[in-house]
C-alpha cells in the first residue's frame, strides 16, 4: 500500500491525525466530495480510517476503471472490508476467476428462473403487505427491510415466510450486514463483528445440510437454482463455493432493494401527482396476474425507479485496488493504491442532468434521455465485468411491490420528505414515517 509520500503529487485536503477525513466524509459524503472536486479537481486524495485513497471522479473515470481493459483494478482488493463476512462471493473475485463464476451464476438469473421467482414472490408480497398497519403511522424503512428479508427467505431460500428456521436465518443475515459496516473489524466478543462471524457460521452450517436435497430435487428458489447451476461446459460449484456465493447474494439483494423502495415511497409521498400517475398505471393493468406482460406495461413506474436510483443510489461509492501502475488525467498513480469511484455524485452532476437535485422522472423518457449523455452518466448498477447481475430481478421486484401496494393503498408522508444518510448504506434519516390508507 503506497504511503502518503508516494501520493504526495496528488492534491487533497489536510488530514487530521489517525482519523484523517473519516468523520467529515461520514457526516456529509456528497457535500464533502463536491467541495473537494471544486477545490482540487477530479483527481484528489483523502484518508479514510487510516488508508489513503485516490478519488477518481466523473463519468470518464467510471468508464475507465469499470471497463478495465488493461486489468488494472481489483474489486476483491477494493472491497477488502467484506472479506471476513463474505469471502468467495462474486463481488470479491477478479478477472478470469470472476468471469468463470459469473457464467455459472448466470444460470440462476436466466429468464425462466426469474419468472419462477416472480410467481413465488407475488403471493408472498401480498401476504406480507397485508400485515402492515392501515391508517396509522409506522416506519417504512424498518418495515421494508423486514419485508425484503422475509421475501428473501421465501424466494432466495425456499423457506416458509414465518417458520422458525426462516426467523433464525433472517437474524443471522442482519448480524452479518451490521458486521460488514462495523468500525471494529475483529470479532471481539459481543461486538457486531463477533455476531456477524457467528451468523455466517450458522448460515453455512444450515445451508450446507440442504445442498444434497436441493441438488437431488431442485426447486424454484435461488438457492436450489444455485445448487444446480452450471456454465455452458457443465461446470458447477462445490458446496463451499455455493455457500460463499449465496451468502453475499442474499445480503446484496436485501439492502439495495430496501433502499431503492424507500427512496421511491418518499418521492411518491412528496409528489402526489406522480403517485396518482403510478396508481392509474397499476389500475390500467386490471385485476389479472402480475405477469411479465403486466410488469412490462409499468413504464411510468420504471421512470420513477430510475430517478430514485439516480438521486439515492444504494451503492454511492465503488472501491477498487490498483494492481498495476497507471496514468490518469495527468497523474501517475502507483500499484497498490486504493481507488474510489463516486457514481452517486456523478449522477447529481449538472454536466449530465438538468436541475440534478430535483425529482424529475421524465428526464429518462424518450425525447429527453438525459441518462444517455454518457455511457456512465447513470450507473447505479455499476458497469463492466462487475455490473450487477441481479439488475433485472431487482427491477421486477420493485414493480411487483409498487403494483401490489398501489392496487388498493395510497401512501402519505408523516412530516416533510426525509434527508438521506449516504454512508455506509443509504437510508432515510428518521426512518421515513408514513401512513397507508386503503382506497
């Protein structure tokens, strides 16, 4: 890892001893970065938790790093903080090793499999939403986190919604997520990391016992599909590989969807005209099944989803580790340097989007297409070899939720639209209190 002296030629703000810029960035990550870009340009260094990082800002930097034609940038090295809880997952693999495992993973995301997940999810979604309070305030963010986690048990694992095993699995997943963002990185007893390591052990032991059955009998849930998944040459995964890949997958699907839906509900509450438009779109689908044809007609919902991901992307920063020296924007950057990309700030740039802080879903409509100003102007799912493999699944899940909710409910914010905590995982400050009313 390069020392501060090795990066002396990279501009950046003065850093406090030990903590560097950690607290400042944690308090206001977007505002701080926008200030640093104005002062130092699109290449600058910061110190986070004792590690000097070079920030490469803008859509051009996103394209250069994520397309990575010269195999310079390691995702595994960039996401090193996840290694203890999620080792072996697709996000923490690089180059040929990553490509081989992604080909196997694709089998669990083929169109026929996603249709099976949709069927399984539709009934479960309605059952869970029926448990939400009607006509009284509740915390939407807490509720949607619980809903997506319980849906994960049904769709990802093939478990009953409220079974004892499903509840234990959900607690273990929550412990893992808290550990992944914990400041203390060692499993000191009773710390989040300690609980996360215990949760990981429980999940591995639990799902290892299910692998022989799922391989023998199959199933229409993610875990069964991953047990059976092979690439075009018939190559599949060992038991340990299945467990590693599945463990990361259920975390990623849970938290990102909860964030996206929270942003959408906050926006629909703050912009009732858009809520009316989406409700009318859902009404136009009739009372038939929410199948592929119906979801394909939810064009307005898709615009709102894309705008929500632009305004508050679930992954606002993307880390990488340079494994080779490289040159960018007049700067020589040595191998071993930690790199940070900033898609969240890029998607709020006036360079690509008109009135970028305003909620305006029609910016994605034909005739405007502001997201097409650059290949990476809109990039909430990343890009290149590591582009989110679950992109189409998450879009399907969001549309199912909106259609199920707005068929017979409207949502009202309690108070004004929330501010957003951007790091480490975006969430609404105050939890997003709402009231649902039946129509």
